[in-house]
């Protein structure tokens, strides 16, 4: 048997652990990853079990139709299942792990599964990453987690996400991996997080992680609505944003729009204000940019005003109008991509 510090039999001159021994360790890690994936897969295939179905159906009937107003049926069902198994019936996961810790043959697998008892809900941001590793920062605690087991490669730096995390002590105390999948927050994360903290304050909640755990499906619903630009009627506009809507209504009253156009034009701007929380120094500037955006995308009918005419109509410079118009264009493209 070749020792780890012996010369590699391939003749490279390197130590075995630095040459083909390294390949062997990688293959063992791959086997552990495969074993851990199958454990997760088996849990979801066996649960909710027959005894738990009545309670699950009750939760499903209450929440799945509600979630399906803003997401696909399969996605809605998956979030309901996660909520049931890890928030309402956590003992199912704990009992399942005990059984599979006994069945696991590799010591590394046993160690990882033992730590998986500390499952947690995560809301935070993707910091940076590549195909080999990624880092995530908890929005409530500031804790940073590192992931090397299939880190996401489709996320942007600073993008928000909701996920259920499992500890991955193979890469240290800050190691983690996704239990199942993750839900991304489309758009700026901070405005969404401020909305969530406002809801927590109204509920007198001080522990953010506990709040997300107890209101998991509500948070899922809020993320999807925020990401798709759906107006959350429970969120009131600030006085500065209400002044923008008042300015828009003034110009709508002067235009000859049908009822459907009025609804669409009002809804898009309201959604933008709720989700993006723009700073408003002059309501006319934001509405002027929005009006140009509407013209450029042919969302309104009637006389199309030239940049000079728009500038005179709203008493705003053409450069400011163009800048605001591009901001609306980027937002609208995100909505189309999401839908």
C-alpha cells in the first residue's frame, strides 16, 4: 500500500498525496456528496408520510391556491411541503436522520448527517462565488456561510435569496449547503428587506430568523410578489412616493386614456415605487421619465411628445428625463424576464 507521503507510483516525482492520491480523495468526496444527495432525495420521497397526510392537506388547501396566484403549481407545492416538513413537523427530519446515521458506512457521511440536525432557514445575500465555491451573508445576523457542494453559478453579487441551509462541516464551521433549492429576490435586496422589517415591527417581532421560520410561506409570497412587481396592498406608499402618484394622476386626467390603460399605467408605477423605493427629489422628474418610458414602449396612445416637448411639459431637463426613462426600462425588462 502506498503511503500518502511516499513517491507516487506514476513516476512524477511528487508525493502520492500531491499527485494521484489527490484524485483518490476527490473521488471519495464525490461519493460522500452522492450519498448525501440521495439521503435528501429519499426524505422528500417518503414524506409527508401516510400518517401526516391529513395535516399536510389542510396546510396545502390553505396556502397552495394563494401561492399559485404568483407562481407555478409545482413551485407552490414545493414551498408548502418545505414549510410542513421543516417548520410544522421538524421531528420527521430528526427521526429520519437518526435512522440514516446508523445506516451510513462512511465516517464522513455520519459526521455530516449528525450536523444536519441543525437545519436553519436563511434569508440573505449572495456575496460572491464561482463554480468551485460561493459565499452568502445572513441579512439578520451578518454571519457568512461558504458553500462548495454545487454552489449556484447563476446569481449576481449582492442578490438576495431565501433557502433552507444544512451545515457542511467538511469545509469548516461556516460551511453550508442547500437542503433543496433556493428562491431568489429579483431586484435590489435592501428595499425588500426594509419592507420585511416593517412587517416584523408591526408584529412586534425582534428575532428575524425566528420570524422567517414562523412566517415562511408569507415570506415566500412576499419575495415572489416583490420580484414580479406585484403590488402588495398591505404596504402603504411613503408621502414622497404618494406625491409621485399624485403627479401621475394629474397628467393622466389631462390625457384621453381608456380605463384599461389608466389601470396599467398606474399599476406599473405603483409597483415600481413599492419594489424599488427610489429617492424622490422632484416628483415631476420621475413622472417625466416614466412618461417617456411609456411612449418608447408604446404603452400609451395619443400624441407622442418629443424630448423637448416632454421637458417643457414637466419642466424637467431632457437629460434627467432620459436617465429616469432608462431606469424604468431596466425594471420593465426584469419583469418580462421573470414572467
